[in-house]
């Protein structure tokens, strides 16, 4: 009897341990229906709804099952690590260019050139494809992209007879002219241009927009060689310019401003211009509709007029290596079917900021949408920048690079810039520090 | 009770069987992660890469040769000590208050609210009230001339850490409050009555009766709160992201950045070992000192 109880308990304990600690590998589905698991980092309702709708439609067309999992970008790496460990990597991922770069560097995804050719390579805006290129292959199908522009108060420009600035000197003059004490109480009521420097992502994004417009890059766009170290003098000058703007035309609190703060400031009328990717329009529509028609945008001018490049990013569909040849073919077809002009335009329009689809044909549909009908002027400005200029996401000047995700997830740019803004560090030392950090990251990547 | 060959009674054998799940739990969820973390700290392991090499003490050398580590360790010390002192002092004060007859269940429940508010909500509200343009705290300080126009205390080194500590104290004081209150309830009222008869005033009663009774509770609270605060990541990351200029970056943020910024799992493990070791040493020293004082 006691022996029986002992054996029963042992079985229970072992059984519970097996269930608790098992790897959870799924049994092979005996049915013929393939199931595709898609992760997306887009967690906003409107975007997730459109994605889910399109995935369901395509799955029905192909006779496959689909499961969409929304995972915030911050959680992606941890969840992916677990997925890799358990051998359950998602079939398709919808992630930003930095995430795509990381997945490519880890050998998790396959190249998508055949899919792009199938959709029609000529229909893709070439700069979108360039960003997703590495080792002569394109590792994702670009979905849409965002471009950083200067969003400004058209009414103030008109009131003070200000023209769109054509170089940095003019830009600084405009920012100073628009730093206003409107009620003459000795306090600034409207700041010309905030320089947001929150350590998490925002500081490097602001700095890189200025770096690119002065021709400074992390890697040489043509050769892919590390180039920041050779351009430290220029990087220092860029930093000095930025910090000078911060001290003369920016609210002092901007040192810790993130996206919400500078967007709100423009929408609420406490700053006259700001760098942004177009989310200010959505914010104005919901918080201060009167401001919508007062807002316009222009490309941040190049340091001496001609702008070498600007800052931008976007999302792409990438496909994991996992699975049989048959499964790979299904996954590729699935992605391919998502690229009808209508679907591509619909996805871009679900974004609460100016996200431009990667297909020319989709862009035409996008422009005709009543959702953006009021903003044709802004769309023309941004489209021109997308089509006719270089634009990169930090660290991806020569195509996909893991450096991008390392810059994105660390705070050394923010620390360096904030230290200079607070007078705790010279710009020369700050640039040296950034250079050392970038080189350390480079060693890690290699 | 009849013993078997190994000298154990059947009840003892059954008892041992019953502790198997607990032992298994400890092995799987406590011992293994710690041992594996120590192991990882001697490797160049990276997130998402299965292969890694043994690198000896390289990670530890990197940590101690990084000047930022000392700045972040100092920040951790300031963050932890000031937060814990604040939590315990306010927790005790409020516990004394709710120990009075007039404090009802409603008040006690109300005082627990900060502890159950999610960190992200606290962070958003903190950023809102310290916004340089319209935040009530910032505008108040600006009107008093203590802060520059359109400035936020979160953008000023020193005051950003002060704001973090204040928010952390507000969020965490209900825990010491509850524990102190439970201890206060256990103190025999007759001792106060006897002291009163002997002519002791309220202050004397507090220091001669209440404080000695709270000593063991305080030891436990200090240990728990130090461990929880020194490893608390959410609020500093969500409110300041470690800024401005790294003045609120503490070791948990450094660990996070090593793990999910540069994906150096090995390095992150070694920083966590250093933090864990420092906490362990402090706690052993503190508890032994406290108990020997008592003895």
C-alpha cells in the first residue's frame, strides 16, 4: 500500500515537472492545412486591425491558417530569444528596419529578392529597397517608411515674413527670429526650435538628422566602411550647432523631451518648428484641430544648402528560415499577396502619421485618400525627399546593419549630448566618447 | 513508529516525498538560474546566439575598467539609500497614524493605492506634472523662482534623481506601513498604560516601548526594501531613461542595456552578479550587526 502511494506520488511529481518544464514543442500537424504565424510590432489598434483583416483575407485566398501575434518592439528581442531557443520562430515578421537588420545579422531570415521581383521591382521606390540590402541581397519586403521633416507654423512664417530656410545659417536665424516673447513679460512664450534629447532613441534621432544633413555617417554609404571616426571634426561641429540651437531657441526642458513632448509643444503652440515624422498632424486633429491648417513641413536644409541625406525609417515583412521548402514557398506567396497596391496603401494609411507606402502604385492610391486629402502639399514635400534624396536609419547608410538596433537600444548618444548641453562635457570629448562606443559596438557585431 | 532499514519511519519517508516538489521548484526556478547566471558571466554569450566561449574574468575586467560603472554604482547607492530611508520613515509615520482608533478600514485601504498603481501609470503622471510647459510641479517651482522658465526638474541633474526618489517613496511606502502596522497591533497596550502610570510621556513611550518592538521588523524591512529598490528598474527607465546625462542611470539600467541594448548576455550577467554580491555582503553585514547589537 505504502509502496503504491510512493509510486503514485512519484509519478505525479515527475508528471508535473515534465509538464511544467517541457520545451513545449508542438506536435507535427497531420492535417494538410498549413498554419502561418506572423509577429507584428505594430500594436496600435487601427494598424493591428488592418493587418489582421489583410492576413485573414490572404489566408482565405490561399487556403491556409494564419495567426497574428502583436508584440511590442521592446519585447521582441526577449520573445525572439525564447522562440529561437525552443525552435518556434514565427514564419513571418512585420518589424522595423532595425529589427530586420538584427534578424538578418543572426541568420534567422531569408532573402526576398524573388518575392520583390515577383511583385515588380520597378514599382518599389528604390531607396526603400536600398535600406534592406546587405551582401547584395534584399532581406525584407519594405512596407512603408517615415521621413523626418521640419514641421512648422505656416501662420508664424507668414506673420514675420519668413522664407523657408535653405541652409543651416538661415535655419538658425529663423529659429531665433521665432523665439518670441509675445506678451512682453520678459519670458519666452514661443520657442523657435526645440532640440529634444531624451536618452532613449530621441537624442540619436535628432543628432543623426543633423549629421546626415551635414554629410556625416556611421558607415560610408558606398563602401560600408566605418566612417564616423574619420569625420569627428564635422561631428563635433554638428553637435556644437545643435547645442547652440538648444541654448538659444529651445525650451530648457527639451533636454529630456521625448516624442510626445515636442509634438505636443508644436500642437499647443509653444514652439514654432520641430523635427518630426508627421505624427503632429494626427495629434493636432485630436487635441487642437485649429492648428491643423497652420502646420506645414519642409526638409531640414543641408548645412551649406545641398543636403546629402536625411533620416527616415519604416517597416518591412521578413520571412524566417524555419520550415520545409514547401512552407517557405507558402510564406513567400503569402507576403507577395499582401502587396497589391490597394493593400499596401491601406496599411500605410492605418498609421497615425505620414507613412508612405513602398510601391509607387500604392502611393498614387494613398494620395487620393480622403484621410490625407488636406495635406497634399506636405505629401509632395516628403515624397520628393523620399524619391530624390538619400535617407537612412542610423547605422544603415550602407544597407542593413545590426549597428542600427544597437544605437536604438542604448543611451550613449543621449548621455553624450545631454552632458554637453548641461556643460558637463566638451563636444570634442562627447564625440570621442560616441566614437569609442560605436567602435565597441562594431567589434561586437563583427 | 516502526523504522525502516535506513532508520526512517514511514511518516518521515512520506514527509520527504512531500518536499520533493518544493525542492524541485527551488532547483528549477532558484538554484539553476543563479548558477547559470554565474556561468554566463564568464562567457561571451549574446542574445539569440546559441554558441558562446569561456572568457574567464574578461567581463568583470570590462566592468571595473569602465568609469561609467562607478558613476552608475554611485547613483544606485543614492537611489537605494534615500528611497529606503524615505519609505521606512513615512511608512512608520503612517502606520502610527492608522493604528489610532479613528483610522478606519477605508483610510487604510486608500493608503494602499500607490502600491497597486502600475509603474507605467506613475511614470506618465510624473512626466505630466513635471512637464516644463504646463506641469503643476514645474510651474510651481518656476513661479517660486526655483526653476528656470519652461524648465522641468527632470531635466536638471540632482533634481531628476530627487523626483525619482520621491515618486519611489510615494509608490512604496504602503508596504512598510502595512508591516509596521501589523507589528504595532501586536504590542501589548498594557505596557503603554504602565509607562503612563510611571509618568512617561508620549515621546518616551515611543522610544522606550514602540521602537524596541519594531526593531526586528525594521531589520526585515531594510533588507527587503534594499533588495527590491536596488534592483528596481521600471520607474527610473520609464521616467528619465537614465538621464539627464546618465545622472539617474543605475545598475539595473546598465544591466538592461547590456542585455537588450548591445545584447551582451554574458556582460549583463556579470553586472548582475556584482550587484547581487554587493547586496549580499551588505545584507549579511547589516543583519549580523543588528543581531549582535540586540544580543
